C-alpha cells in the first residue's frame, strides 16, 4: 500500500512516466505530453489470407507492408464512411432522406482497399450501394450528405440522390441491377481504344451475379482482352435471399469460366489492396480481364425498407461485428504493432464525428434546387434548348 501511494505521489510531482510519455502537474490535474513520432513503428509486415485461385498459377503475395501513414489514412477513411452511413440511417428514420437508400457499413474494406490498389486516373463503376465509393473517389462528405437530402450543394446538385452520385473517373451509382457491368466493359474498351494504361474496376453484388448481361460482358471483355477488373462484392445476401438459395454455384470468382479469378477476404483492407494491385497489374500487362470475388458483409438491411433480421439472426450479425469488423481489425493491427496508440485513434474518431455532424448540418440547411433547374445538365456542353414538359404545351429550358 505504501509503495502504491509513493508511485501516485511521484506522478503528481511530475517525476513519473506513463508508457514513455512525460507527465507534469498542472494544478490538480495531470497533463500527458504527446509521444513523438519516433516512438512509433513507421511500418510493419502483416500476413494476408491466401486467395482461392481460378486459372491462375499464382496469386497475390501472402505478406504485405503497411506504413503508419497509410494505416492511419485507411482507418480515417473507413471510419468516416462508417459514421457517414450511420448518420444517413438516422436522417432517413427522421424522414429527412427519402426514397431508395442502400447503406455500406460493414463493407468499408472493399472500397478503401480497391482505391489503395489502383491509380486516381483508373476508372470505377458500381451499383446502387455507392456512398462509400463516391467518398473514396474524392467527393467530400458534405456533398454526399447533401445529395442524400436532395439539396443544391449535393454532388449531383440534389438531382441524383443515393443511387446516382458521380465524380471524376467514377461513373456511379447505377439503379438497375447489373446494368453497370456492360457499361464498365465499355469504359475498359475506351481505355484500350485510346491507348491509355488504365483499368476499369467494374463492381456488382452477388444478387446481380446471375444477370445475363454480366455474362455477355464477360464474353466481350475476354474476346477483346479488355483491361477490366470485374469485382463481385459478395455480402452473402441478395436483398433477403442468401447466396445458397439464389445460386447453383456460389464460387463467384469462377463464374467467368475462361476469365481468371480469385476469391479474397473482403473484410481485410490489406488483403483487398494487394489483390487489387495484383489484378490491376494483370490487366495492364495486356492479359485481358480478371474477376475478383470479395467476401464481405453488410450490417444494415438491403435498403432502408429492409430491417435485415427477417432472413438472418441478430446473433449472426453480431458475430461478424465481433470477429471480422474491418475497422476494428485494422485498428488492432496498428495498436498491437506500435504503429498507433489508443488516444490517437480516439482523437481521429472525435474529428470524424465533428466532420459528420457539420456535413449533416449543411445537408439539412442547404436550399433545395429551384424548379427552373429541373431540366438543366441534360447534355454536357451544348447550347440551351427547350425540353418538353409533362404535356406537349409545357416547355422547359435546359442549359448545360
């Protein structure tokens, strides 16, 4: 007991050190100085789960190096996406966001890992669960939130909503199941035709994997050796139907048949990053398309009209959260490898919460687009023209 009192007394006198950080007395409170960057491990190696391969002699490396800088950036991006989606859930339940709304929480490692594995000049197209990809492609949170609430400051000027957001080299956000896949093959054809060393990442879900247009796209991409990375985000359920009930074969990475494929742990941001780098190198080398299946999981229902617990148990969702959450796994890796400290992570979390709250405030206070803007931007760069309204005698003006 005496020894314990001595230690506490020394701490208040300024003589103790906690985890290498000097503590000083200031009135009746202790102030812990920040650890210098030299205290942290600048980078560390991590093992990656082996990918299942189809028509490939070798796959991505089984070990990768993560720098402290990259790790913190991945963490911040994933946590921002998570908080943004939770805020969207709240605003939807308050009836501030209306219409279709598909949330991405649980699948953050897919979007962040893919973006880390390609270049900014590469191309991405996805389905309607698009908020995360809109953010990783460079759109600020406040513009995403304002688009969800249909405001003028939204990324699509309030006209697109949840399913139709766009950015440079990002083509949405597409509402028709599977329809973005042939579009992605077309973007890859443009890359090839223009002689650019770029690839197109074309995403779809397990629910769209049985669409005929996807197999037509596979065929054309293989015939013409298009630089296209087809990615199936397998979150286990197409709306409310499990993959086992919907597909005779759930080996989606083999669905390309003559197209090489690999199945990846989609809950590990580093695994997704390395697999995407491998796939991008494959396409850039002129070998044609490649198919990736990312095994992931969504925490919310299919959309906001789906509570998500009628076809799966709450225990199943909780088990994934506790054992495979992509954000927690990255955080634990960094802290256990001395690449970050708990207090630093908490500071990042606080900054993100503040950013999301400010974005939500903007999204609820920004004005809605005026009626006269209804028909604008039909064409990219054209002279003003008249557009037929809801009846033949109503004419509306459209400007680019």
